[in-house]
C-alpha cells in the first residue's frame, strides 16, 4: 500500500455472508465485573477459564476452532450432517460502499462505509467498519441513522455497549472468538462472535465481509 499524505477514498463492491443461531452461553453471566452497572467500554479480556464457564470450548476440528453449544439441537445435527434447518439463519448481501485509508505516519486508519438494508433489519442505518493497520485485531463497527451503536471486536474479549433503536435503548454484549482482518491486504474480514441483547437469547454469528475494488 503506497504511503500518501492525504486520505484515499475508493469505491468498493461488498459481499457480506453471515450465519446466525441461538446458543446456550450468556455474556451477562461472565464471572468478572458487574454487567448490571456496565456502561460502554473497551473490550475486556476473558481467560480460558472464564470462557469455559460460559460454555465456550476449544474445538480444533471446527472451522473457527471453538464450539459453543447451540440452544436448538437441530443446529448441532445440521452441523454434523449438513442437513438444512430453520434454526440457522444465513444471509448473503451485495452492496456498494466507500473504503477510506487515512495515513498516520507509516500506518493507516481504515474505514469501510456502507448502507444497511431491510435484509439486516436495519434499513436506514449506515455502518462503518474501522481499525488501524498497526492493530488489525481490534475492529469497531459503528452504526448510525435508524439505529446507532458502536460494537467492538477483539478475540477473547467481551464488550458491553448501548444499542439505540427508535423504540428504546438496549444493552448489548459482544464476545469475539475470531477476528481475521485482512481488509486492507486482500479485502477479507471474518468475525466469529457471540452477541446478546440483555433479556434475549445469545446468538453466535459468523460474518465474512469481502471487499472488491475496480482498480
């Protein structure tokens, strides 16, 4: 990537694939801190013992290397046999956006901006995925518009944030298992994480974003 003194904006084509299903783990039952009083904060590390108590197990045979017990046994059967089930939600979205590279010495801040659609349930919102090239393992997803929040992802860390909607605000927890970030190198970002809105079932989500430029 050439180093320049000004921001570089590129129009990009974006493909996002996601898989979601409910899991038995709960982010608000973590053994440290007091989530009932938690405010937005930077991701806090969870030890292997903490993750074990939350039901997150190491599994070298899986794609991500981790097993989290699904809430619905049909999900586990589908994973083992390849059969289809409505308990797993798969979404594939194609859209366009802007990839911005903001130089800072020898490093960059990278931001990928795109509009959400009705397929994600967040029509009218704009999402921006951002990180620094000297710390690709920390990714932030900022949403504004019809809904607003700032989700932070770092592997084996938990973050609590506020999710504002037109109806009421919710407290939401994010626990990332895998952050594979190569957006500025070969246009790929993979996030494997558990997300939980307080008072609702936790879900495991695997999102793969692929960004293509025409240059």
